[in-house]
C-alpha cells in the first residue's frame, strides 16, 4: 500500500494524467493486438504457405526437367521469383537475426513436406538469405530466398508505432488533464489566499459549464466576504466615533465638579476616562488602514532605529544598511505593536534582531515574558482576545495590539509568527514578502528603480581575500560578539579565563560535510566538557537557519551567526575557493583551538570533516592536561 501511494501522484493533474495515459495505453494495446491477430497474422500465414508451396514445387519441377533446361530454369526462377536452387550446402552465418516471419514459414513448409525443417541463414554480397534442405530423387536440394523478397521491417514498424502512440497518448492526456485541472488550480490558489486573509482577483468564469458555475459562485462568495469585512470595519469605526461624544461630555462634567470633591475620586474618574479614550482610539485604528499600502524603498535598519528611540529596556545592535521595498507605515505599526506587547509583559530586556538575508529579510523581537501557550497562539491574534482574563488594564492591554499587527501583516503579504523562546518568553518573527531582485538596480547598490518589484541591497561591500589574513599559533584570538541559534549574544571574551575554546568555521548549514562535522563534535560533547573546552561552530548562515539545523539533527554545539562576515575576516577563513572548475569566495573550513588566556594554540585551515572532531579532542586534552 505504501509503495502504491508513492507511485500514484498526489495532485489532481497528476492523477488525471495517469488515468488518461493508462486508459489510452490500454486502448492502444488492445487495438494493436487486434490488428496483429486478425489482420497481420493471417496475411503472414497465407504468404508463408504460398512461399512454401512455390519452393517445394520449384524443387520438384527442377528434377523433372531435362539437364539441358535446368540452368535456364534456375536463372528464370531467381529472376522472376527470387528463389534459388543449389546442390551445395550454403555457408551458414552464426549471427542471430530477428525475423518473426520465419516461424510461420517453417510451420507452413513442415506441413507441406510432412517433417520438421531447419532454416540455415547465410550472407551473400551483403544480402541475407534463408535456406532449407528438400529431399528429391537425386538426394538433397537446397532452396533459398533473400530477405528482400518479403520487404517487411518489423522492428522499424514497431518502433514507429510505439513512438507515435506514446507521443499522441502523452500529448493528448496532458492537454485533457490540463484543461480539467487548470481552473481547479486557480480556484485552489484563490481559496488559499482567502484562507490567509487576502482578497484574490476574480476568477475567469469561462470553460465547461460546471467549472464556470463554480468560479462564478466563488467570485460571489469572495465579494460577500469583502463586503462583510468592510461593513464590520465601518460599524466598528462608527460606534467608536459615536462614543467620543458622551466621553467628551463626561470629561467636561468631571472638570466642572465642585471644588470640594475628593481629589482621589476625581483622579480615578479621569483615569477611567483616559482608559476609555485609549480603547476607543485603538478600536478606530483597528477599523482603518488595515489594507495594503504603497511600497517604497526603506532602510530597515534605520526604521528599527527610529522605533527603539525613547523606549526603555531594548537591546538593538544596528548592522549594515538593509534596503527593501516594503510598506514602511504598515511595518512600523506591526513592529511598534509587537514592541509594546513585549515590553508590557516582560520585565527584562527585549531584544531586536534584523536578518537581512535574501530573499526574505526578517525582524525578530525576543522577550522573557510568561510566553504564549501553544493552544492559544492563534487565538491571541484575534481582536479583543487576552490571555489575562480579568480584563485589568494594569495587567494587560486591550487585546487589539496583536490583532492589528496580524491584519496588517496579512494585508501586506508579510508573515507574522509567535514562537516559544528557549528559557522562557516569546519570539515574534516578522518576515517580509519574497520579491524578485530589481532588474534595474544600479551597480552602486544604493538605488532601485521605482518600477521594479523590489529588492534589498546591502551597503556593506563584499568581502575580499585582501581582508582575510591567516592566523597562526601564538596569535591573540580576535574577539567577537555573535548571536546564536536562539538569537542570544555569545562573547568570546566571556569564555576567556574560564574555559578553552574550539572555534570551527564551516561553509553552510545542513550540507553533507558540515553535518558530518557538527554531528562528530556533538557525539564528543561530554569528552570536550571533561577537557574544560567549549565547542563553537560559526558560519554566515542566519540564526533561523542555525536553529533549524540544530533541531533537525539534535546538535548540542553552539552555532553562531556571522552574517556580516566580521569574524570570518578576522580569522582569515573567507577566501577564494574552487569547485567544479569555478572560482568563488567562501568560507574555508577551518578550526582554531584557543586557550584560557585567549591565545591561539592551534590554527588549522582546509579541514577535512571526517574524523576531525576526534583530532581536535586530542589537542584539547593535551591543552587541558598541560
């Protein structure tokens, strides 16, 4: 059953195509068999019987003629009927020759002479002949005919028939399956867009009546959903605006209270009015501007800089410029809401990381709050839903912050995810939509043509081998501060004085050699701990890539992300490499053993991954014992 499931396609097009191919193929096979058994085979049997009769008759006639006429008879027989009569045994050719007609001929001739016969094959003047021995009064007479006498080409005919049939079957099946499944594929994509919160374009209401009616009904349903959402937004905005009038009267009434009114009561009433005003303001914001806005070229690093100004407890280390074509206003509101949510529920520092890797840059906001249970991770994106059920404004917000961020992300084709952070807390990820690199981007990397779909540009110049200087034993280990797979900073300076350190640089996550190397270090993790040695892997992959790599293989070594290549430059591992005859820049697999004083004790370049971890363990033990 499992093997059958692997053979049967999963898509409707594939299954329809397979069904049509099997149906047409079976029809072609039945048709071909019928033609062979009811047309070609009887003709071949009749032809072989006639040829057998002519050959037997010719041999007997030759024996009845006077010797003076026999040579002339042989000549006329060869010229008019392509049949030769000879007393000598022909020179047999041992090469196997496929000729289905011979089986019918042997059967017909055996019936004619009343005994089994054998056919001898020979080649004369480049032409193949078939001979049989016939008993006559004077002894044995060899009677033969050439292959060209029949003129049939069974192998060529079979090849042409099979080739043309396969082309017709595949072409016809593909066209028919495509006509049936293409409208359904468009409908499936449009339904997927609706499920994701987007408003798809109207489907063409053409084609067969059933499919056209299905597209018409879907378009009508999509229109009703858009109207429902618009009416909901209008109703919410209208109610919020209407509540402003009595709220204003309440504020005036509070201000006009007699002077003897208790100040505590007045302060509590003013606080309640301000909370109500804040709720109404958020409701109005939720009801408007949740659609897709105009995209423009934005420096994401500068945008985050603006957001963190004036906000306490935020850890943000700006990297190089990262230009991207995005709706800046929507992104500001999304990140602002996520930051406010993180600061409200977390009393520790909130970290922001920008991963400007093609094709989808991502912004991560990490907090150490109570976290969001898995069962409620989708519910918190709904309007007015709060994990804190008491509705106390001191312990939670209005329940609209994440809902606004979620709706804006959907409208602008961004991906908003909330994940659990290791050690407690939440990781909010905003991944921007993947867009093609602007074809008209200028070579200086600072401007993108406004007509282009969009692109991101790094202002940082590419690394070059001149920047990388190889290190040697006895050099001071260059210090670095890089994020790990959990986006937490790891500083080499914190390890110096406490433990020895193994730094191994590798080209890319989840590739055969890098996976082998990481698994070997993981298997020896206990031995490295006994040697008071920390093992750290570094590549230019993102933190997200490191996390997926670690979780896929259960790695225990620290994986640090050097997306800017600063550590790669400092340790001299970013160099020109040659693969498959092509030269390009990349990380040369290298390992450095650093002692507790921060000195490099071993610098090994061009590492072979297999067995390397064991060699490094021996060096670490020698360092620890010394």
